[in-house]
């Protein structure tokens, strides 16, 4: 079996940039822009040229209020795109899904990572990931996409999210998934108020310390920016970059973004300052 490129990338000192490829008509930011194979492949080439380390392909929107998509429809969206991308680039692909059958088909088509907003809680998901033997990202989400933003409440959001992610990591290990293959995502915007999101972003270093897991942060263009600053969707890039840089300096390993080139430049310069040798 060829070496898994995501595992190799996770060993790098630098943060990784995960470029988003949404193959859905209703994603909150770019829904409908790349929902043909040719358009998605062209977009993947652009993201690679701009500096993406991983391409995250998804066929079902998980924006607040989104409804579920039938398994076959999701497969029809993502598998032809994955098969085409692996023919033209060596950049590894992550499949953004919570359905075990889609995970399996995507890995068989060439995906090298699974990104599950449901934290492998779907029936059969843990065993599927153990069987395909690729790295996995476990995300925290309160309730489901169509209900998650209905009055989300926590006693202590940071402690509760960390406890959930630790429990899911232990479930992975019991299923035979190596702890080294587990990445965690606090789920910014997934069943959280503005204050919850800000507290979780401030706690990235604590999260990394208490879980001993690599952290993925996905905050690109999200609505907390509008809530905090009043910025419309097309005005959110500067704030997205600020949150990405802060997350990396606090220890995040993967930043999931729409705007790869701008994020690449911002993160690489912040890392250069952080890492320069003192003379």
C-alpha cells in the first residue's frame, strides 16, 4: 500500500492549509459554484497552485439549517471528482462526510483522509475508518445541522467540547484506529453562539495540551465574523485571516479555508516571524 501523504504532512512543523471544494448547491459561501466535475477539478487545480496541502471534498452541506442528502446523490457528486483530481495532482484529498458508505467509496477512489462533522457517531463509521486505515478528523457538533443553531447551551463550552472530543478519540482507539491518526475540530459555528465560538478559538492551546491531538480549525468566512463585526459574506476575508493566524500561533495544525493564497501568505509570514533564529 502506498504511503499515506496526510500522515507525512501531519509530521511537518508548519501548519497545513486545507482547501475547500464544496460540490453542493447550498453551501453557505460557495454553493453551486463547483457542482460540476469540470468546475470542481479546475477549482482544485487553482487551490493547489495557491498552496493548499490538502483538498477537502464534500457533497453535502452542513451549514446551519441544511437538510440531509441521500447517500447515492452524495456519491454521485464526490466520487467522479475525487477520481479525476487524483489523476492530475499528488495533493492528498480529504472526504468531508459522515456516511460510512461514502467514506469507503471515497478512500477506494483515492481519498487519504476522512473529515467527519459527526465525530464517527454514525452506525458503522468507526469500523469503516479502522478498515480503510487513513487519518480522520473528528468534529464536535451539537445536535444536527438543521437544529444545531436553535438556542445552543453549555455550562462550560470549552470543557464540554474537549470532553466530547476525548471520548471520541478513545472510541477510535477502542475500534483499532491509532491515536496518532486522530485530528480534532471544535466545530466553530456548529451549535455555538458567538461567545461559544470565541471561547473555543481562545482555547486552541488548551485543547491541544489536554487532548494531545492535532487541531483543525475551520472558521473561513463564517457567520461569527458578521455577528462580531457586521461584515457581509464578501467582506470576511481579513477577519478570516486574522483568526487563521491566531489559531496557528496558538497551536492549530490544519486550517480549513476557502481563500488559500491569502491564508498561505498570512500563515507563512506569521510562522517566519515565530521561527526566525535570534541573532
